C-alpha cells in the first residue's frame, strides 16, 4: 500500500492539536488440541493490543489521563471496521517479544513499531502504514555537527529500540561509538542529554521532532540519520486471519480517505 512520506518537514502547528485534548471463530479442535493451544487462545470477542503510552504523537496520555495519538485513532477505526472488540495493555517495551510470542498476554503490538529484518523473523507484520527515520538529536550547544562526530561518544536510546545493532556497527571519523546507554523511555534519554550524561540521542523522527518543538532552544537535529524504516502492526505469524483483516481495514481506510484525515489531524495537512 502507498504510505506517507517521512517526517522531514514535520508540522509544528500540530502542537495546537495536542494542547486540546468478532473475534475470529477458531476451527473445531479435539480435546487434546484444545489443551495444547490454551496458551494461545484469544479471549472471546476481544483482541489485546500491546502498546506504550509515552510516544507522542503516536500514543500518549493527556494531562487528564486520556490515551490519544495517531496509532490510537488508526487502531480504533480499524477495529470498528473489523467488528472486533479490543483493549489496550501497557507494555514494558524491552519485553514486548515475550508478551506477544512467549507469554501471549497480548495479541498484537500496535505502537509505532519499526519493521526490521530481524523482527520479520519473529513477527507476522501488517503492511507498512507509515514511514519513519531514525534521527540524531543533540543539545543546541553540542560540538557534534555530523554523524561522524559520534565517535567515542555516549549515545542514548530507548530500551528495545531497533537501531541498537546499527549504532553498534557504526564507526565515525575517529572510531566507533563509545557506549550505547539505554533508557526505559525516550524522554529520559532527552533529559539525560540535558544533564550531560549522554552526548546524543537516537530516536524515531515522529517522537523526536515533537520533543524538539516542545523545548525550543534546547535541542538540535542533525541532517544525517541512522536510516529509514516503516511502522507496522506486529502479530504472531500463525494468526494469518488477523493479519489479513488488519491489512484489509488499513487498505479500506486509505482508499476512502479516512487514514489521510487521521494523519492530517496529528501531522498537519501539508505533510
């Protein structure tokens, strides 16, 4: 399916928006099969969506505690069309693989998840629904001017981020990155940078530009990045019917303009 362009020209006017704030029938099984599949059975008429709520503008909480964001609106519309009930379950992002694949406490991850080749080995993904970049953010007075300047520096990143292997393999003009410092949330990495505990932060562009715009005069975005990626909905590979229905809902939303209206709400009409 066609996707929106990346967020290089992210609309800062979106801040005005932020300030306002059947289940699938299983096949008939024998008693033995039912016992073997108990751990994978989905609750009747309900899909559990794993997510995190500190990733604006994709999903976050308003001051009143309301869960809002681009992913939230997109998922709600998709499940409405699918005729399936759903609920959200907050994830420890570093343990999302276990939650979906081993413990099976959730049925999908719909939370600004980057599609990577490594993750394709684990998950069954929907078609991509949004383009993304892995940007490099520094403080406004940082001596770091280019990606090559990250040699021997400490780079902050969120736990479980897809960019970790890329940064580990990177070597700048004077050698590799000295250390990758993980944080439970990207906001904590940004705060640590202001406190001079890390030299730079690598994060999703959607989130990074939001934080930069909310803190004028504090941060600067490098022109280089750690690559482009796409967001997708992750499910278990064996849940082929669920994957198909999600893809159909996304395709229908794009075809009738609903997806574009949701996009414009969160990112502006000129992006």
